[in-house]
C-alpha cells in the first residue's frame, strides 16, 4: 500500500499531540517551542515543524513513549517522512524532485555522467588560452555554468514561495532573520540544547560530529562561492583573467573550500551509515546518500 | 565474571546514584534491573524535575528556596506525617546534589511552559527523566559498573542480620550472587494489583498505574516477610487524578489533566463532591487521586465549557465534546437529569466573575453551594461543552523499608549490617501521606548517594 502525504500528516499529528501533552523536550531544539504554541495542528503547521527538525534525535532517546510503549513515538522519523514529502510537494520542478528523491544515487551518477560527456564534447572544441581555458573557453564555461547557477536560484525561489504560502508564513522581521542566521551559522539545532551535540550516530551519546561535518560543508561551500565571486570580480572588474597563481584570492579561498566540502560530505555520509535508519525517512535514504555524494 | 562487592537491586534514579557513588569509591558494582533495557529506569523515566533547596540562584533555579520554606511545604502536604530529622537531612543535602548530578551528565533547563510557578523550587531535566536515566547509565558504564537487564531478584537470604546471598532470575535461569553489600532501590509495589487490592480493598482494581509495571514489590515483600522493619501505611501512595482513558500502566505525564480548577467535577451519580477551586493545581493535583478513589466505581467527570478549553495544558486524549449539557452527560454515561441539575445549581451559585484570573487564586467563588467552589467559579454555559473522565493514577506506594539516616535497614532493633535502601522503596519514611512535586527524586538522589557510600565503605573494609 502506498503511503500518502495525508497519512504522513496524520501520523505526525498523532505524535505532535502526544508531545504537546508532555513537553519534556522543550529545550532541545526549535521544533518544540513552536509545537507547544499550537493546540490543533494543521498540515501547514506540521510541515513547518517537519522542516524545523534537524533529525538530531535527542527527543527520541529522551522519550518515555518510544516502542515498545503502545504510544510508539518516533518523532524524528515522523517529521523526516513528512519533511521529505513536503520537499517533493513544494520543490520545483516537481517531476524532477520526485525522481531525484526516490532514486538519488542513480540520478547523481546520471548527472556525473552527463557532465563527463559535456566535458568530452567541450574537449573536442578548440581551447583558446592558458590554464583551464586551454581546455574550455571562457565563453563555453559561462554558457554552461551560468544557467547551472541561475536555475537552482529560480527553483529555490519558486519552491520557497510555495512553502511559505502552505505553512502560512508571515512577514519577516530583521530580528527573526538575525536569529535564524545565527542559529544556522552555529548549527544550534544540532547542539542538543545544552551545546553538547546530537544523538545521531551513537545512540544516546551526544556528539558534535554531525554539527562539525555540516559546518565543514557549509563553510566549504561559502569559501568556494567566495572564490568564484572573487574570480568573477578579477575577470570583469580588474581585467585579470584566469589562470590565477596559488597565492591569489580565488585559489586561497577555493582550495580549502573544496577540501572542506569534500571532507564534510564524506564525514556526513559515514555518520549516516552509522546512524539508525529507523529514526529517519527510510523511503528516501537512497536520495539522501545521492545528495551527499553529489 | 567476578563477584561484585556491591549489588544494587533496581535500575532507576536512586539505584544509579548508589551504584555510581559506590563505584567512584572503588567498589565493583553490579546493577540488577528487572526491566528490559528499553524500559530501564523504573519510574524515573517518567519524572521531570528535582526539588532543591538553595540559598541563592543555583543552576536553573532562580532566587532562593531555604530549608525552612522547603520543610514547611513538605509539612503542608504530608499533614505533619513525616520524619522531620530525615526530611531536614534530605532538604539540606539537596543543594549539593544539583552540581553532583550535572557532573554525571544530567542537564537542566529553565522551567517548562505551563510549570513556571516551579522555577524557584524545582530544577527540570532537559529531555525529562529518561534523559537523566540515560546520562547515569552512560556514566555508570564509564565507571565500569555491570548492568544486567531483565534480572528479577526473587530472594535475599539472610543470616544473623546480614544478607548472605541474593537470588535472581535472568533469561529463564536462576542465579545466585554473594555480594559484600546490597542496596535495595527497587521502588514500591504498585505494579502488583493484587497487593494493592489487599491493601485498599477491591476498589484498587480500578486504579491506573502511571509508571513502570516492573515495580511489583517482590524484593520488598521478601524482606518484610523476613522481619525487616517496615515504614508507612499500606493504603498511602502518591496518586493523582488522571485521564480515565489512560493505559493501565506507564501512561506517564501525558495522561494528567489540569482542567479541574476550571471545571465542575461530578461523580458517577452526577453529584459534586469537593471544592474544585480550593487552590492552584500544582498544590492540589496530588489530593485528587484519593478523592476520586473514594467515589463509587473510582471514577469522576470534569465538565468545562468553551470558555475554559485553552486555559490548561492539553491532555493526550481529546475531550468528549457536545453542544448541550444533556448530550454531554449522555456521551459521558452520566445520569442526564441529575448531572444537569448539578450544573444548574452550580451556575445559580456563581456570582460576579469580573475578577477571574486563571493563573492565581482569584476568589471568584460560589455562594450558598455545598461543597463550594472557592476560586475560578465561572458559569458553565457556553457551548460546546467538554468532558473528561478521571481515575486515580498511582505513582508509587508508601509502604516500604524503614531506614536510618545512613540509609541502613534494620531487623528487630539491630541494623542489617550490609543492607541499605534508597528511593521509593523507603520514601514512606518521609512521605507519610501526600506528595510534594519533585521530592521523590530528591529523596532518591540523597539516599542513593548515602546508600552507595555506606555500601562501598563496608565492601572496601571487608575486601
């Protein structure tokens, strides 16, 4: 039998009502204060809760109602299932989102192969300069990567608008922005409320591993982005086209950035392999791993 | 496997405090926990805070909460039925316990929403009691303590006021162990409904047990049968009024109902029987278990109207809802005419409600009604109407082992040389009746530590 989003919403609501009558987990993360502010849970409320959850699993190991108890609580999984479903529902374009979700590893490989083919094709074209421009012209590179940069932005914007409408998001205050960014930079929601980390890969033992790995990926990405941005500025503003020497801004930013991202992703993948799959969204583990590998 | 120096019977807060303390003092310690690992921790799994005296801000606790105030709070709920020497000792020791707990992995948080009135007196565990239990088991493991789950103790062999061996069943086989010291921290007997029925009468078969089904009092019965000194009235226990739809065992916190102060409570016959608005709920919840237990069929019904629905924490079970009182009475299985007459008489006795304040004693009272409702007496007139059934929910029984200030048990007038008790199994020494929120954990922690210290000292001495 196919599980529908409505089933997932019902299950998340059943569990949220139990949590709301207990409230012991109030200090763990952003999910609980938000949950406790409600008395009835619309599907939009539950979607928002699902997307606040970082799957740190602190609440699961602290819960007095997990199986074999008849209440059978597993909030991390209920919210993970719903979160995955919400991504499929809100992500644009939707058919691609579903495909990627269900069959992530295969799709990632397909994308990699596609890129390889693309590079081969480009390799067949004549190069025109030094460094990597010897392999691929500046024009061809911009032609490929500008859409690859802009399309995700468009996709994110459309998906976010849909999400905002469905969860009843209101106007944004500067304070809310500052808090959200502060929490994201520190990965506060993987800190377990006491700052000792989450319960992801070693049962009820707290660990900072997932938090650190996430931060490695994030800072790695930001460094890479800064590297590209600085290269763009050098190219267009200062008329200094690539290749850049090792002691230039793009390389100094890009090299550690790339290393951090790769290490972070491998770290996350190894943590995920050790974590109990029963506490996550089981249907899309493939997609999650694919995302990491990508 | 070598024989342990100290054997701890039980796997909840008091047992773990004793085990950690003994191991830190250098003893080889084994824990025998009757429950499987998933249900380890006894009633401590369901707890959430620790009552703690403090002379200034301490950890999550604000302002101060002095010894005398703490003692007077205890005397109020127990009606003076307490051992004042032991009570004072527990209160004094509680202050040093809080940092001790933190050093062993317990994390506290500011008071939970809906319990702000306790911010000064009670320290809340981040994640609740099970996270405390998990932290202690992690610490126990790092101290080299052996924990056997599914290990049910059946007998303590005694000779000349000394425990000579302990028999337990595990995985279908019987085992015997001969430790130097034994700590009993195995809770009350509320999990054994037959025992409850013997103590209370047949009414006890209608009681719900809020916590673990594994506290069946086997060890307690075995020791009492051998003449170990007992304390406490077998009919006394910590019991609250909980949602009548709660499971027989282990329903825990989510089955509590906080609606009583805003409601009219009637019994099976549709009659009121007690002042619903006598005091704020945290000071009254512990007497309602008994009140409901004294009603026919051990059941009562709290009725509110739409005005009050959002004034209390939601229960895990949705209320029974109806557009008229007649319909509600029918749905609750109450005599319709009698119930409606009770509500009508209550409404007629309500007066000026302009002073209504849901979070404090507001003096909004009935006039000329018996029994009166002395606070929050508002008309029950705004549909839809809501009803909850109430049943007595037992947390733990007070009949237990009598201990001295060093947690030691006795036989006749002489101490049992190597037997100590901690936690609910001896809390009847201090809680003669009534209950003070968070004080069970205080007793367990203080006496657990003392028992562990004494047990290790004797074991080390006889090494």
